[in-house]
């Protein structure tokens, strides 16, 4: 098993452990985050109904980014603000944060801060 596979398995293990405790509802959806090397994705999920309420990613908002670069904290913060705006339009102001097994640092943290600054409560 290579280092990349070991890291992926570690993240999946952390995510499974986290998902035992975190679940979203229609009034308070789960804000699920996934990050790759170039992009960051987020979706608000109602686990009881099994549907996505709102989503955003650097792929969708790439044109509105300043330097058109998607793999940095500024881009992640913009994605957080974008998903917060979409949720607030649907009268959802409170969410449960699911970091997806990633460390709450860097781009994941910037996304959360962008969502909080736009008006979401965690």
C-alpha cells in the first residue's frame, strides 16, 4: 500500500467516524465538504429526505474568482459565501458542518469562515 492510498484510507476512516455523530435535517442540513488538489466542493444535505438542498464549488464559481485560480483559501472562502447565500435564500440559516475527514485547517477552515461571514450559523 502506497502513501497516497494510506492517506485516503485514513481520511475515509475519519469521515466514517464523524458521520456516526453528524446528520442533517431539513431545518439544519449537513454542510459536507470535499477538497481535491485543484477544487473544493460543498453541498448542504438533508439526510432524512436523502436530498441535496444546495451546493457550490470552485468549478461553478471559477469565473468570479480574481485570479481564476481555484486551489487556494480565497477561492474556498468564496465557495463558502456562495453556498451560504443559496441557503439563506431558502430560509435556512443554521447548518451542521461535516469536514469530510479533512483536517479543519487551510481551505476547509476558510470555507467555513466564508459561510459564517455570509450569515450561516454552525
